C-alpha cells in the first residue's frame, strides 16, 4: 500500500470512520448507543445487558445489515429519547422499522418497534434481540414468567447449553449485586433464550419468535410487526457511580501457569491456483505445522486436485490435514479410492477429518466403517470427526470419540453480528467452546479447523447453495491491523483453554495472509498485488519457537486491548494489541532489566517491505522497576522480548 492510503484502511480495512458512540444515562443506568442499538447497559460496575437491538433474518437465516435512514437523539439530565428509522433490504426482502428508545430517571429503559413490510418475502425472524452478559449471568438464578402466566425458577447455564434454557417467556427477572434485581418484560410476541456461546458470541440471547414454530414464514407487503421490550430495576433506590473510562489504569497481568502452544496450520487457497516462489518462501518463514486441504469426492477431478494439494504441501514443507467430504451412499468406495491414490505417493499426512455430505456431524456408522481402514493405510495420521460447521452442531449431536483421536469444529465470529466490538467479544468465548469440546471429547484432543473471518457456507440454509457466493466470504479486516489483533486473541484464548491444533485462514488471496503478485483485490478489499497482511507478522512471531509455552495472562479491559505471552527457552515474548483508534497506555509486569520492542502500526505498513523491516528495527528499553508502561498505538501491536 502507498503512503496516501487512508489510515483507516490499515486500521480496519475500510476508509470510513467507526460508528459514533453516544454515552447515555437513565437514572442509575449507564449505556452506549451505537448504530441503532443500545450496548453495555450498566448499573455501577455491573453489566446488566450486553446489547438490545433488532434483527431481520431471511429464510436462510442471513442477518440483514441495517441501514439507518433517520436518527434523532435527545438527552435531558439522566434521561433520553432516541428515534431512529432503519431500512433492511436484500434480494426480495424489503422491511422498514421505526424505533423509539427511552430511558427515564427512574431507571426504566423502553424499546419500541413499529415495523412494516414493503415487499412480500419469507423470514425466519423479525424482532428485538436482548443479549445477557456471560460473566454476570452464567450460573445465576432467574425467574421466568411464561406466556400463560406461570412463574418458574430457573438459572442461566454454566456449561454451554445445546438447546434453549428458557422458553415461552413473557417476563424475565434476575439478581444483581447488592440485593438488586433486573426485570425484562416483552410485548408483541413470545420470546425464548438461547446460549450464543455455541456460535462464540459472548452472551445469552432472548429473542422472538420461538424456534419450535414452523419457519420460514411468508410475510406480505403492508404487514406490520410491532414489539415492546422494557427493562427496569425495581429494587434500585439510588444511582451508583461507575469509574470513568479515562481514569482507569489499563493493566496486563501474567501468571506462572502455562499451556502448550497448539499446532497451528494454514488452509489451502480457494482463490489462488498457483503459489508463486515468493509466496512459498514467505509462507515457509512463518513456521506453520500443517496444511489443510478439503477433498470433495463429488468433484470428478478430485484425484487431480488432491495431487496438486500434495505438491503444494511438499513445496511448503508441511504435512497435510485432509478433510474428507464423503457421500452418503458411496463413502466406502470413495475411501478405498482415496487410500489407493495416496498409498503410492510420498504424501505426509498429519490428520484426517471425516465428514459426510448432508450430515451436520460425523455419523457413528461412518466412523465404524472407515476408521479401521484409514488406520491401516495411514498409521501415523491422527483421525478425527465432528463438524465442518460450528461448535453448535458438535454440542447438539456429538459423535462418539472412542475410535477417534480428536473432535473438530470450525469457528467464524460473524454468524450474528459484524461490527468490530462484537468480533472482539467472541475471542474469550472461543476458549469456552474449547473447554466444552474437551468435555465432549472424553479425553481426546480438540482441533479447531478452520478459523475464518466469515462463514464459508451456511449450514442452516433452507435454500440450495445459500451462502456459497465467494464474495460473501470476504472481509476487508483480513488485511488490517484489527485482523492481526483478532487473530492474536483467538490463538491466546484457545491455547489457554487447551486446544491441541488450530488451522487459520488460507495461504494467499483475500481470505489469506498475502496477495499474489500482480493482482489487485478491488475496491471492497483494498490491497495490491504482493501485499503481505499484518496477520502474517502475528503468526510468525508466535510460531518462531514451536516449543514455547503460553503463559496465562489477563487484560484489565479486553474490549480495549489484549495480549498473549510466550515462555521461550530464554526469556518471554509479550505480544500486545490495541483494539481502539486511540493510543492506550498499558502497565505490564517486567522484571528489572532490558527488553526489546517491535512496533507494528500504520506507519510501518506504509512500507511495502514492512515484513522485513519490522524485525530489523526494535527499540531497546531498560527498566529498574518490576512494572513499566508501554504505549500501544491506535489499532497497533507491540512485540516485547524480555531477556
């Protein structure tokens, strides 16, 4: 990229400002309004709700991105009124809604929706979604008022619940600290609650309409959708002061406890057919452990494509992780052909993942039929099953692990939301899915493969080939500093949770680590031929020593910054990342002595040779204290090597 490139491109991939945030008060409650939604409703330091927003989801469960047409915000003391008109439009779906959000001095926050269909279309959901924060709610008791008026006691689940913990909700009440409680009341539809950690969202979600009702539903032009959600704190008598964000010291703490660094691999490119010599050289420098390729037996030329993947893996110096997508009826013949094809080759196979077409998880019969044969043919390979889709599927229908070496599932952070904050929130929850998957695996390993920014396909679509448009799989943050920081956090939390193997992204192209030479990516993905993405540096600095241990660490505000700590043969490597557009001062624990700092920011990325320059220009710092503060540049990263 050239020096005239807007800094926002380097920050988060788009040359437009971040959504404006408006900080609001409703009596004792503090909250943030952003882009048509209310976020982070707090009572003092306690988060009451993570977010309240409206969702429009079509017949394939695609979430339609909102377009704000009109917006007014009025604040008066400890109260507010927001009026916003939002349009939703995709293909034949056209819906518009007027929302009124009010917050009173007594701490009542009311959300009202008046929507209208401007076309006829099919929908799976239209209405408010209320997100409950995991830390404050998991394991805590609540009271559910059913649609028929019955009141029952319940609790938010600790372990990730595969199915809805609460159904047919008219009202929901739960406890807050200091003897207080919060109450939600719903009008206009029947609501229920699901555990969104299944998709790595950091919340329980209360939504309408119940999923046990038939869907999709035909909506007609002119049809209206009206809802009301009201939050109140009936026991609160006075306001509680929350510390000012500007006054809070950002701290990063490091434990002496450590986890193994997972084996980390990369996927084959679905965009770049041939890797250049330069691309191969750059990729070999990273230190990947394996190379994933998906064998799709429905393709007539699968043998030719597999042979090419074997050559690519050999050029990269990596063993293969092969995902076998077997048919429902010819799987035995396909497995036999696969074994015959590779037995005479020099292919080095690290792992084999078993999947079957039209099945969300690996069927027990497929495991029993094929695993013995695969072990005879490839005795050194690990063999696993699970799902090519989300942890949800693994959690709801877990294959038996007795005959397998590992269970597997994939991750992407954009099943329900697309903004930066929502993506950051998913990072810690990725570790929760690994913890739950370890329980499901009954002592076997957990492999997460692949991790991508956007869904590769739609496992819940009701239409054929929905979500398989390659352009829908592209996210401009792939080439940004934000993308590098998100990747750092993903590895940190899954490593700390005990994942044994991770596979990230693709080698080259818009879903990869670098662009092929001579090929520009286009306006929606601002990268030039030959560009190396910041994700490259994060992976290289993490994988420099594959024997390193991951020390458990904690950010005092993981929505602002986070970090990963490696215990190497000599010293430590601390990698810190800033998720915000402001410089952040962070206090870190460093023993008295010298350390080196490498800084990756937008200024470094303006140089086309930044990947080589980064390691050649460290700053040398000496400290006489056990703690020191470092300045994290906007959306930037620091790599700190401590002797």
